[in-house]
C-alpha cells in the first residue's frame, strides 16, 4: 500500500534549530512540516509588518534553514510545508528566491493566501459577522479599536492544491497545526472532502507530531528511562493510503516512542475528545487503537471522523495594556521571611505614591509557586526567588514599578542578589480573542 | 492507597485561561479501578486554590486515559497572566503527587 513519511522539525518558533536539518539528512522523509506560529506570534509579526511593510512579518529562521540545507532538500526530494509565511508570505518568498538563485537551484515556492483577514475585518463586521469570543461570549465591539491581527485557520485542501501545482515549498500563514500533515495526504492519496475517517486519521497523526519532540520522549513522565536526550529524535508519521499510520523517529537518535509517549501527546491541549474540531473534519479521539509494533514504532488504527462544521476558527489578537515582572534572589537564614518582607516593602512603597494596578502577583519560586498546597513544605528553605509583577493600561505606572526592585538590595533585608540583568522590561500585553466565521466568506488562493 | 505516579502518566497544557490535564493509566485494570475515585469533584478539591472554576472530566477508554478540563486556572490567558507557569505546564506533575484509594 502506498505510504508517505511526514516529519515535524519545529513545534514552535524557538524550537531546536538542528532538528529540521537532522530530519532532512537522516529521516528518509518525503515531507517536512514546520510549525512556527503560536497565537501570540501572529500579533508580533503583524507589528513587525507595520514597522516595515516590505520586509517584516514572517519567520526568518525558516529562510536560514533553507539556505543551509537546500542541497539535501533537493537531493533527498523533500517537500516542505511551513506556516513560516506569517502575515507576510510574499517577503518570505522573496528571500527564499534569493537563496534559490544564490545556490543556482530552481525552487518552486507556493503561497497559500486567504487566512489573513485583518484588513477585511471592519467590512466583515459591517456585514453582520459577529466575531463573538467563543470562550467568554463577549462582543467584539469592546476591543475593536485595539486589534493587532486576525487570521483564519484555513483548511488543508488549499494547501494540498499548492502541492498538486508542483510546489517544493508551501508557505502558509495560519493553517491548523495538524493540517500541515493532512495536506500532503490529501495530495498523495487523492482523498476527497467526505473521506472523513481518513482525514480524521491524518489529523490525529498531525496532532501527535505537531509539538516536535513531545511525542518522542520530551516532557515525558518517565524521563529517567530515556537515553541520549541531547540527541532526541524528532517525530515522523508514516501514513498509509487507508489512513492508518505509524509514529516513529529517525534511527540512531535519543528519546523514545512508545504507547505512553504518544498517549501523553494525544492528550496535550485536548478538550472534549469526542469533538476535536479541525477545519477539515470532526475527530473522535476515543475511537482509535495504539499498538507498539516495533522498537520506537507505534501504530494507530481505527480513527473515526465526521463532517466538519460550517465555520472556521478565527484567531484575533489585541492590545490589552502593559505588564512587567521582575525577580530577586533571597538567600541565607530566614530566606522566606526576608522574601515576604521584601515583597511587603515593594507593595507598600508603591501604595505610598498612590499607584494602583489592574493586576499584581507575588510568587516565591522554590517554594510551592507552581503547586501551592499540593506541594510539601520543605523543612529548610535556604534560598528563594521573589518574583513580582504588575499589569496596567497605564504604561507610566508599570515603568515606575520596574524601578522598585533594585533598591531592595541596599535598602532591604540582607542577602539579596540576582539583579544583574537590570530593571525588568515593560511588555505590551497581547491578548487572544478566539472567534468563528462562516466558511462561505473565506476564499483561499494558491500563488506559485 | 496508591500514588498516582506509580500507576499513571500525566501531561498538561493551556487552553485559553483554562488548563487541561491528561492522565494515562499504565493498565486497563488501574483505569477501571481509578474511574470511580478520580472524579471531577475529587480533582477540583485536590487542586484547591490552583483551580478557580469548574472541573470537567472526559473518558478515553481506548487509551486508558482521563482528560480533565480545569477552568479558570491561569489568572488570565497565556499572555495576560502574571504567573510564572503561564501555560499550565506543571499541572501534570501536580496531579501525579496525588494518592488514591485503590488496591492491586
């Protein structure tokens, strides 16, 4: 039976930079998928594009990756599907064309457009599209003048079309993460829109490998059993024409693939398992079976899917004020008491000058900051990190806050250090607004 | 009494201002025994102040797994919150410290 090997070499922008190169060289793969976009990434890119409309707004790491591996990509006949285009796939393509020319290699680069609805948003709202927040049910009017980005999670058939036109590299903006894996299956196996079980199966494969090493031993409960974590293998899904697939990793790499590394990742960021909604299909995560069929190979069979919804998910980001967090290390006798005193002094000083914040936090890292009452209190706390933060719509008072940490070293209790990095930075808060839109109004297009 | 860490695996992550925690049991036998003990209300009270909202449980018998949605657990969503574990990455390790009343 026909099958393809699809790998994921990047679970997020900032993931291991060697991973895609190793998959290209040693993975014996047909397709390499790369996921650079988190919800917040789009807003960062939209702002880069505003500053520099010609050149800003895409994942620059991707260009460097192609530059260093272009010969192996071509020699090993690997197609790449990446959401590296961000909000400016044209600029990304332009840079890739320069590289193609430099190496004298003819690269066919397709752009899938139609996900970025930022410029159409106000017209869509005028046309009575509501964009209600699907988590909170709030009305979009409350954030209308502070939106940074708006992107639709487009379906995988648009990406498959780019492959059918002969693209070596498909640059997408916002596509569903598993869609990076579903698209080559649609193209290679000729699946139709109503092959729900097969689409669902490839979606599960995509979900398993979309976070890179998280299915091959990364972030794994039994981490002590793992070997060669410094050379952890990134995942490969070997998918067959009937939809069944194996999860594995390249030979001679570290980490582990077994039922539990895969199951942990299946549950990652999962909601109702019977209603996993992608743009292509609704998947039942309680329908399938896992089997360890060989060393570092888990086979998945029996995935069931159903008709997709008539809406796409829209990811909107908006400006929501400013925040800052800083920390001090407090050592020696009575470390915790001194840390508590230090926090009290900082808050009192800010109160004395009349500053009120929308939100504040005081954490003692090293002492139950993550697990609260679940964690057992140790007998001796010999040092602790005070982490303290504020949020406000008023940038000036957040800046004022950042100036209150360092003085504690000379004007607070003894034994405080760890301030070498200077004052904490003030960051813009970019909040996330998930919404839905009628599929009929979204038009995707492939540009080759 | 059994420590959950002896009979299960766990992983957590964020979904907006909420956290999901997946628990995978090492065998069907433990899954069957745990299912009457590891209820939504038990998990809600276990997490105490870490979880401000409701807890909803989903069953995945095909994986011998339970998935818990812990609503309102991050003091705001991923980029708004001020807490160190902004994405709920550590909740999985927290649930594994649980002891549950089951035998072999």
